[in-house]
């Protein structure tokens, strides 16, 4: 053996034997054999993010206006009301939500709502529509903020508020969680909230998986992660290198579906579609959603479901060991 080989092997041993917070291995190329209901080749799950009224805003006590996910790519934050930003967010609650909601109702298809507590509390009409639609609601936090540098106590307080608000609005506590702009503390904080059975703050797999929640208080329990997606997501309409027209979005969704549907002959997966009221709710983008719904409804072996349905299926058929 050469000196170089021995040095390399020592480095490999050091890397493989050291503690590491990330899981880069997952299912090791052999995912569990999933059997979705009705022998579906793919589970397709639509998420509608409801954030309008919970974003950064001086009237919410924030230092400046929102900068993220609007028609203004690279928007500045003002220490005052940003009238253009306000109106673009208001489009989501005034028009976009209803356009998307009515489409799914006409087709009798389910949605999962990623609901910001403060935002939903400001719009009882949207809350009633969600109830009437039979959608499930995942907590999207009390505020739609970036938590990377927010202190632990504040993030914990916002989690408690978010769960409490959704329970008061819908008569039951949410079982799912998605911060979106989470922190290194987010998932471990969930250990303190037994209502939460799964979270979606993960983009690294095509299937759910189990992890273990542990915290300083000695709480240890299995926890389900149901991955979300930022690529099959209308948020890319608001990025400089994203989608520019409905055809681009439709084609990308179709291609993702086609690949997973074919893989479903032997290894069924899930596909998550992310929607925002103020983005996909605009007429020029909405056509992509209609075309994609037409396309997947032309296939027989598709399970269009809610996140809660996936959670229940996984808990029953692939329990934590």
C-alpha cells in the first residue's frame, strides 16, 4: 500500500466515523415498496400556501416590508407601508385564492392548505371555504417570516400561537407543520408539540421517511417527514431564473409527472405541487394549472390526495421501527 492510499483511507475512516447532522444516504437506492390506494402509480399532492396578511409588514410590528415571492423580483424592504407589495399580496386573498379554490371544487379534487395563522385569522371567508372544501390544513407558522436568525424562545412562541390559532379556527389542531423559511432549531422544537405528527420542511426525497425527534427536555419520539418541493412550485415565477410563462410551468409539471408515473410501474413515488394564491392565482399562470389537471386526470392510476392522507397511509403501511 502506498503512503497516499493510507492517508486516503485514514481520511475516509475519519469522515465515516465522525458525527454528522445530515442524512445523505436515505433509502440507499432501494426505497420501500409502496402500494398507494387503488394501485396508483403515483400520489399527486397539491399544496396551496395561504400567507397573505402574515408576511413582513410594519403594521405587524416588523422593521420593514416584505421582499419575497411577489411580482417584484429583488424587491427592496421599506420601513413603511409598501403600497405596491401590499396590493400584490392582497390579490392573493381577494382573487387568487378563489380562482384556485373554485377550480378544485368544480373538479371535486382535494388540496392541502399551508396556512399562516395570522393570515387566516384575517380572512374568515377563506376559512369557511377551506372548511366547506374538506381541505386539510398544515400549520405554516403564525407568521410568514425567515426564522434562520430568530431566537429559540420567539420561534417556540410562534409555534404555540400558530397551533392554537388553527385549532380555534378549524376546531382541531393541525397534525402537519411547514415553516418554509425554517431554522436549524425548527424540527427539534416540534418535539414539544405532540399534536404535530409530521413536517414538510424537507426537499430531499420523493417519499416520506421517519426520523427521531430529540430535545434538551428529554423528549424522544419517532417523527414523520413528508417532503415538499420547490421545483414543481409556482414560486419560480418570482425568481430571475424561473418560469416566465404558463407553458413553461405546465411542461415542467408534465415532465415530472411522466417520469414518476413511469417509475411507478415498479417503484411508486409522490409528486408535490406548490401553489401560492398571489402567483398561480393570476390568470396568465392559472391556465398551466388547468392544463396539468386535465392531463393527470386523463391517467387512471393516479392518487390525488391531501398531505394528511399520505401521513395516515404511511403510518399504517410503513410504521416507524
